[in-house]
C-alpha cells in the first residue's frame, strides 16, 4: 500500500530543514542565507501540519459522519494547521525584513558577501 502521507510529509519537512541549514552554513552570500532560512521555515510548517494529520481522517465536525466515540481517533487536528497559517504570515514578514536589510547592506558595501561586513559595528 505504501507509506502513509504523514510519514512522507515528515521526511519531506525534515529534508527541507536540513537543506536550509546547509544553505545557511555552507554559503557566504546573504541571499543564499535568506533562502536557507526560508527553507527551514517551510520545512517546519510541513512538519507541523504532518503532526496533526490522521490517515483516513475527516474534518473535526461531530455529526452523523463522525460520532463522538470515534472523534479522537478519526478526526484531523485543526490546531497545527491554524498555527501554520499564522506562522506563514510571520515567516513572510521576517523574510521581507531580511531582504530589505540585504538591500541596505548591498547599498553600503556593493557586495552581498558576508565576509565584507565583519568590521561593521552596530
């Protein structure tokens, strides 16, 4: 029958997190570091959604299709999905701020290499 969707999502999410860490630690270009942060953010979102997924589950609405006795085992948890929607908006805002800082740093030094900013004092 194959792997459950939740396991595929977990593996995909953790792979994106690892690729993001590689992008942060292996590259010296600010834009590639920002992309690494975005990959980590997306991987965390996928992992969070996968934790609330139930294979063969239904919406958490108790009616004739889902009785109270079977609700805990057959209903998909909506809380991780709601948290991910909020986290996506926050991640987008943080990425926009990082890109605006990258533009300001490029205007100051005419390069995006992180080594050019080691002598900067804040």
